């Protein structure tokens, strides 16, 4: 069965420090991978996606993620965190649901806190 | 434009009320979704519409009734809800798959915060 694991429930980093959020997936076929960010009480914003090709993908707000098939991972990185990056981050895999329908399978999320 | 709008932003309703949530997108997407999100949890899929037809119902109780009047609009009709139904309700849309494209990203609205008293 398809699944997504985000091992870190809560992470705190200092402003200006680098960030890496971990994501591991379980999916039999070529995965379609996503990172979304959610600020408190808001909807989800797509940060970046991986469908195929270059394993290092660039997203919005200075984020990037690297797809490693051998490790079944899709970790999110940012070289220098800003206070406005404090939010909940969800990793997700897109799965076929049958026929022409798709669904997103989300990880449990990682809550990022940024210290001044 | 990658905007999905939802109204209202907040809704408080009693257990005997009938209310509706509305979602709208003008990106030409033909797949639309309703999700329910409880605090500190990921979104849970409720319904999927594909070309205005209901294609997925994730065993959602009948007190939730979705409707897709046209390709841009998605409604969620609420009736006789329970306090445990209080949550953030998110709408999303995506292009429909076809050809060599097996998946498209979903774009989410800001959500409706529902409180059932």
C-alpha cells in the first residue's frame, strides 16, 4: 500500500540556519511527489513537485527537494530559513485511484518553528 | 492564475441547521475535491468530482452532500451535523489526467472553518 512518512513531528531552527525536512514514501510505481506548506488556519500551498527527470527540483520561496529512488526519500531543503517559513509542511505522493482518478496520500506533517 | 476561492471563511451552525460551503475555480480544471482537516492532522479526502460527475466518495456520512453544478463550482451541503464534524474544510482542483500525463498537482483553497455547536 502507498504511504508517506514524515519522521519529524516538530522541528525548531534558528532564523538564518539551514533546514532539511525528511520524507519517505512507499509506492510501487514511479512516484509523483509533492511538498505543500500550510500556515495556521490557511489552505495548502504547493511548494514544489517531482514527476520525472532531474532529481533536484526547485520550488517557490527558495525551497528545493531531492528525489532519491534508492532511499525512497524526497527531502525538502532551504539554505537559510526566514521567520515567515514557520508553518506546517506536508509531503505527499500522488496515487492512481482507479480509472482516470487520482488522490493525494499525505504524510502526517512536520511543524516548523523558527527562533529569532 | 492558480486561485481557488472558498466561502464562507468561517461558519458556525447548530446540529439542526442546513448550510452550504462553496468553492470556485477559474483555471479550467475538470477535477475538484473536498477534504476535511482536523487540527494537527493532514487533510482527509472526502469527495472527488471528475468532469462534474462524482467519482470518489470516501465513505462519507450522508449528512454531507456534494454537488458540482458546473465545471467551475463545487458545493458541499451540510445537514444535521455533529460536533465532531467541526474542522477545516478544504476544496482543491486539478487538471484531469490524460494522454501521457498521469498526474497533475492539486491547488487548494483557503478553507472554511466549520464549528458545529
